[in-house]
């Protein structure tokens, strides 16, 4: 460290939640200590409450109409913009991910690069998934018949506990790419990269409320979100087996779509499309085609 | 070409005849209509054309105050502004009218003191229109008796949406008759459809025809009191209606978009719609109006910019 | 036009684009002279002003460019799709950033109104690159099996009507799938492709992946016939398309052809009339009618013929023809003297064959290549103007009595690129669309394009599709 920087006291960042496009503290006023992998204090993160979760659902629902109604092209541009913004703050995230997950600078760098490229992957999917999972159905009758995927609505995402950044983005990006809005509960142990991601999202033309990020305990907020009647789906990636079962039972109250936790060895592997299709509904439209006229001739 | 309404005499003989006629009007494709309005919105109006359009727009404003808190003082100030919009530049045209509630008509009339600015009064239980017919007619007659030159009535959107087209038509006819003064002259009647509540473009086209058949002098988009007021698309559609009506009857009807038009840029877009849809026959305040209040100051600031070359600021126009 | 409210000139600033006095060919990442030193001039069709002088490629240059593309192919095709994607995303973003400059350039070189280059061409160009960028790392999901392979070197020849957009339609899917390209723009509109070369430089695209050869038809023919070209993509006239089809016979070259059209725009009596009028105008006067999918045949139900024609004529009288750089211009210049002569000759044939010609009062500028918006009425299937592609602002109006007859007449053409249907009745739209033999059917709209939507023709309008998932197939070894 150079002399001049040794004499200068650094400025700490107050980590805050990201809800409805704003950065509130937890309404509960609670924080908890976040440390690096060696136990060194990093920051006090908000310990979100069920009321924060409730507010986040309201924000996500409010944003759903606009986000799901935006063109796929527009959503793709915004996801790409997120990648652009992340690239510019790469060093910050390399440091935060390194501290959070105990990775060397080069390993953390690879994780952040993969996370940026993950946004690119999903930016390209927004206007393509429809052609893959939708299409015209050749029904046996004089009908036009078309199936198209639509986002399911507000999705609660329990982010992976270990992969605090790449894992989080890998589960979040597919949810919003297709037009859902999300309430994310970060890794409890390592919430800081996720909270900083909120700052990136806020400057990427992403409408407020599309992504809402809460730090705290999945076990505390999870049950309220899993049973919430205005939440349409839940991704249990960050839940342990017991919690996952409990939440899946709660989710049955309004038949939420549930994505069960799956073992992931390597978050940088090809993600495929299943995380998108998990949160899509299929809508099929019928319309008569009829004949050209009473004469009924054809060509 | 027929030059009277007789060609349409039979369509208002019964509810079912009127319904058949209205439902036989060509449909409106919303995407296409909005695309056309947006395309005309990209016209670039510069220099001399802009100067002309700004003065024209000022002269077309029905300078409006329609608040529960309206007082004689507020109405007098508004009237003074209508006559003399920019005290620093007397070449600025007067607005077309001031638009007030019926009980303020006399105040406005006195404040205008004979200047060539009309007094328009809303009537017929504006803005909701939820009152009995005799009340609406009394409201109208009061305003006319107090000296209103123009009456801005609201249709009964409930009746229209319930499919009672003939009731809608009869109401307008009755109000039209209530606009007649003892000397046989009449206040000009503007018919407000509240397009935001009619919701569909097909409804707006149908309402336009009801209004025109019933004797409206102007058809007007909105009260300014609901979420969606004048838009380029609904105004374009109403311009198409008056264009078609004139082609079929020879009768020219005015159009007044109202509510939500706040900037010079917006106003110029509407004038382009007029220019390219119905042409110069409508390019005067006898046939086209803006229902607006804050629009005037923006026009004045733009006017100052054109004459001085400097951007103006809100402290250089009056706040009345 | 109303004289009360005469729009003052509102020209887009020419200063946003800096055109050099001369340009070379773009081969292997460098600008270079033609081997034989030949050059040709490109002019602004609206003024006949010489804009620049560009190198004229010959067979030797084609060979050099193909070699460069071949060399680049090995590394380009071996890149992970996610890396190719990022190059294409960069290109898309740079096009967005430079879109005003490119719009002005395209308007100068092509003659089309700035309103169109600004609001249609350039946004579509950027969107096309953005869309195919997204495919580069998803080819496994495109429905062509696992790990589909590129073809190799693509020889691409594009027309002058949408110079940069046709470039995008060609280059974006080719690069996304891992091919390298040699592209020849039309001789009357070489500049935007050369500016695109500069965008490739800014994006850091590896040299040789994109090569641009400006020149004439001989260069195009040499490219198409080059033995080391694996893929031929051509957009242009049906006559040239047939030549190409013959040239590639017996080779392994994969071919896609986007050729001519004589699109029928069918208006039923229950159409949304005001929007139909706009659609007819857009269908035939967009880009001065120099559009392969133009709605150049208006088929109108006889019962509303007079009413519709009145509306259409009234609307045409408001079209503003003139300086393409003026933001209020609706109709720009015809692209070249040659094209103007072709349109003029076909219009004269129309009159000679007895069709009734009408144009709005419309003053044409004294220099440049101009043709007034023109309608022909009393046209039948037997008229030349109902059969031949005019590729200009000329609309032939025919009538029909029943949907059957409309479909029969619409299909009675050697072409099958586009068609329009105007009716408020949904089942009629679908029934008629079902029977039309054309690759793109627009209902209650016209001339809509989107990178996600496949475009291409039936019959002599060509084969293969550009755009959408389908557009990948022409560049994959499947």
C-alpha cells in the first residue's frame, strides 16, 4: 500500500435493500454482521423482515404489467445493458465476490466474467424462447391455433447460498428475461454482491420493481413468500431440503409453480433453457379460419 | 354531394336504426390509427412555420379554469391573461375563449369587457354528467343567459356505454335547443365525449357521429378530469369524422382536443394533424380549439425564444 | 397542401456524416485499391452530386477477398458462440450509437427520405444484429440438431433499395453461425457498407471475417462463381436470381435468393378504411415503391372502389415529395437514372395499354431522379402494370367481387413474396391468408419487418428465409 493511501481512511458503503427501484433500509431496522470467509467483518447488511418481503411483492406486482408488456427486444436490450454496466464495475464485483466466497482474485474474476456473460446469454433469449416453446398447432379443423409462452407473474427466488453472485444471476436472469418480476432473497451468509447488483440494475434502464433484492434469512421470509397469495411461483434454489419441502407445501395454497432446488456443481456450465420454461405459462389461441365463401372453392 | 342532413334523417328515427347506422361505420384499427398519429407527430415544424403555428395555437386556446376553488378573482385574472397573454409583447394574439363553470360566466364576461375573446361555459352537470335532464338544461340555460358564447356539454357516457344511443342523441339535441337565446341566436355547442371513458376508438367514431347528427358545432375529446384526455390518436379519429361528415353533408364541424396538451411541441403535433387530415379549412379558431391552461405559457416562452433567440424561463411569463 | 400552414424546410444536418473523397475495398481488415486500380463514382440521386469515388472490384479482388475470408474462417468458426455473440452485440450497439450518421449517409447515397432511414432502416439494422447476436451461443437450441456447423465463406450480393438493412440481413446470421463473408453492395449505394467496415474496426472484429467489395455486376458474378465460396446469398432481381441458380447448379454451394414481387393488397368492403388507405400508401410509396414486397397491386372490392379511390387520392395529395434530407419529406428520389427510366417506360406502357393514369399535383425538383406518386385505375390482370414488377411509386388498382376472386387474382402472378388483407373480420383474414401463395401476409398492416420474423418468397420471388430462427438455416450445414 502506498504512503498516501495508508494515511487515508476509506469510506464504507452502507448496504441497503433494493425494492421498487429504491434503496430502503429494512423496515425492521435490523442488520446482521457479514464477514468474509475468514471471519473478518465486511459490513452490516439489512436483516429483512416479512414486511419487507410484503412490500417487495407489492413492488414486483406493480412492475409486472409494464415489464411483461414490454417487447422482448426491449427486455433483451435492458438485460444487455445490465451486462454493460456490470462490465464497468467488474473490479468492484471481483473484490466483493472474492471476499464473500473466499476466492482468489483470478478465480473471482472468472466468476464475475461468467456472471456478465450469463446476462448476455439471457439477453439473447428474450426474443427467441417464444419460437422454441411456442408455435402453430395443426389442429384437425378449420382453425388457426397458436400457442405462445407468457410469464407466470411474480416469482420469489431464494438465491443459492454458496454461489452468491454467479448463482444468484443464474437464477434471477431467466426469471426476468421472459417478463416475470422477481423478489429475491440473497445468500444469507454472502449478501453483499447481490446488494451491490441492485445498484447495477438501478442504472441499467430496468424498471423499478422488476427485481427486488432482500438480504436476510430465507427461513424467516420464505414461509411468508411461499404462502403469499399474490406470488405466482417460487424458485427454491437456496433452500435446504427441509425448508424446501416446507415451502413447497405452503406454495400449494395457491398452486404456485415451484422449482425445486437442484444440485449444481458448476454454476458456469451451460444453463440451458429449463430455468426459463419453469416460469412460463402456455397460452393457446383458437380462431376460425372458415372458407372463402358459400361457394367453398379452394386453390 | 348532398349538402344537408336529410340524407341521414332516417338514421335517428329509432334506437335500432341509429344502432344499425353507427355499427355500419367503418371500423377503426387501433394500431394503424396510432401509428398514423405518431407518424404525423414526427413532422418537424421550424422557423417561419413554427412562428405561424405558435400564434395560431395561442389563438385557438380555450383558456380554462374548472376547479372547485375558482373565485371571481381567479376568473378575472384568467380573463386578463386571455386578452393580453404576454404583457411584454402586444403582438401576441388573444386566446379564443376563456372556459369556466356556469356561475363564473358573468364574471368572465365582465372581465373581458368586450374584448374579442369568447366566454365558454361547461354545462350539463360537468364533468360527470350525472344529473336529470331538466337540471342539465337549466344548467345550460343559466350559462347562456349569463352571457356564454359557447357551451361545452358532456354526453351521458353511461347511456352511451349501455347502448342507449338515441338517448345520447336526444340529450345533445335538447341541449342544442337550450343554447338558443331569446333573440334567436345561439351559443355554439361543443359536445364532450370523454373519450377516455368511451375507451375504444370504434366508440369514439360512433359518438362523433351521434354528436354531429345531433347538431354539435364542435366535438370535443375530454373534460380534462379523467386519466386519459386528448391524444393525437383520438383527435385524429375525430378529425376524420368531421372530414367525412363534411364530405357527406357539406356541414363543417369543429374539433376541440382538451386536457393533457401542455407543451408547444404537443400543440404543434395537433396542428399538423389538422393540417394533413382536414386541411386549411379547419386552421382557425372558429373550427379548432385547444382546451388547455398551462399550454399557453409554454407557447409564450417558445414565442419569446423565436423573437429573441434566447430560451425563456417561467419567470418571464405570467402565472395567471 | 394547405398554403396557410406551409412547413418551412427542416433539413437534417449533413455535418453528422463525413464522407471521404475516395474509398478502397475492405479486404482482410484493410482498405485497399482494386488490383487493376479501377474506381467509380457514387452520386446522390436527389441532386446528382458526386459523393465519393470508390474502388471497383474485379475478379482478382474477389479472389483476394475470398482467400481472406477463408483464412479467417478457421479461427472465427472455432470461437465459442458466446464470444461471437459479443462481437455482434458490439456491432449492434455501435450501429445504434452511429445511427444518425448512418441514416444521413444512407439518405444521401440512396435518395430515400431521412424519415425512413432514421425511423425504419437504421432501427431495423441494429435490431437485426442484436437478434442474431443472441443466436450465436444458442445454435444447439435452434432446431438443427446438436452443434450445427457453419458452411464456410459466404458470398453475398445485395441491392440498393435498403443498402444497410440488406447488409444486416446477410451479415448478421452469417457471422452468428460462424461463417465469414464477402459482401458486394450495389454499385449505386456502396457507401454504407464501407462505413460498416469501419464499424467492424471499432468493434475489434478479427480481420477477414467481413470483407466488402464495391463494384458492379461482374464482381457480383465473380463472387457467386468463385469455387471457394460455400454459400451464395442474393437479394435482387428475379432475372439475376435465375442466372445465379444456373451458375451454382452442380456445385455444393448453398443458395438463398430474395427476388422480385408483385404484392397484392386486398381491401374488402368491411375494411377499416382510414387505416387501409394508410396501409396502401405505405405499401406502395414506402421507399418510393422500390421494395420487393411492395403492395403494388391494389385489389379492391368493387362495391367500395369509388369511395376508396377518393380517399386514396385525397391522401396522396398530402404526400410531400422533395429533398430527402428534409425531415418532412415523404417521397424521396428514385435511386438511379437507370431505374427512373425503367419506371417511366413501364408507366408509359400502362397508359398505352389503356389504364388510366393519375398523379397528385406534385412539383418535381429540377435535378436528380424523380417520379411522382402514380395510380393506375381500370387495370386488369392482362395489363403489363398488373404483372411486371415496376419497382417504383406506381400502384395498379384492380377490382374483385368475392373473396374467391380476390385470392385467384392475387395468386395469378409469377411472384409470391407478399400480400395484404384488409378486413375487420378475423376469419376472413385467416381464410384468405391460408389460400394466398406468398411468403409474407400482412393483415390490416403492411410493410412490417422484424428480425424475429422470417421473410422470403414463394415461386419466382426466391427461396430461403431471412430473419427469425428460420434465417439460420441458410448459413448452417444442415
